[in-house]
C-alpha cells in the first residue's frame, strides 16, 4: 500500500512561508494590489500559476511572477519553513510498518525536494511528484493515477485541504483529511474525505483501526 501525501499543510508547515512569499512578491511587483488575510489563505493549496491567473495576471505575467515567487521562497525558506510535531517520527514508524511513502503536490518537483531537504525528510519518501510532472493539477486525479502506475499498487491520499479530498474522490481512492493546518472537519468531509484526523501523527492509529 502506498501512502501518497500532499506537502504543504500535511507534511510541512508552510503557511507562514507561503504568506510571507506573497506579501514580499506583491510589495515588490504589485504594490497597488489590495488583498486581505483571507485572500492570502485562499492562495494556500492551488498551484501558483492558477493563483496568479486568478488575480488577473496574463500569461507572460504569470510566468514572471512564478519565477520571482520561487526566488523569494528560496531566500525565505530557512526562516519560515517548519515541520508539524512528530512528523519525522511518524514517517519513520510508517516505513517500519512496511508502507511505501510518496508525495504528490501542486508545487513543482524542485520546490518539494528543497523543502524536504531543508527539514531532513527527503529520505522518508520513495517517490516525489510535482505539478510540473503532470498535465492537470489537483483536483484532477492524474497525479494519483501516475503514482499508482509507478508503484503498480493502490494509493491512499492524505492531505489537509478540500482540494486534496476532491482529488482522492476523483481518483476513487481513500482520502484522509488532516486538520492541523486549520481546515475544519466539516470542510474536509464535505469535500470527500473518508476519514479525518487532527494531526499527521494520528495516522498510524487510524491505519491500524481501518486495517489497511
């Protein structure tokens, strides 16, 4: 069985990093753009290109903003990137129990690896799939299908947001929602979650209880 994880808000506590990335980006390149904290939170989850399109950037501006965002994120990562409590211990316990661990995120592959290396988690995962390696980002199920084909095995998808649970539902795989980044249990269930846990460290007990 493959445990396929989302990254931001699930494995890595990236909210403040992402928040500061956008604040810095807008200050430098869109100083007249008005946004709220709610707007900043809405940028957490969708792909960067989709976010920049949503706020009105044309195709050239999207690519420019994407590249500048990546530069800013690299410069701020060591200051703002965090792990959720007991993440490394939980991942190691899952591997000891025989699970295959993988990542599928709406981040690009390079950014995923960079964050995992920063927090010492890169060796926990057997496969990493970024949004730049699929044609369709989440909630399209392509990424889950690609991971299942890679391993020739079934996946469970674990994520912190409604988009993740919609992705699991669209791929017809078990979806486990994690509330630790602030998403409510109701929002996760309404988006298709089969199970909801409070923290990533709760997943070992859940998997034992549901016998997978």
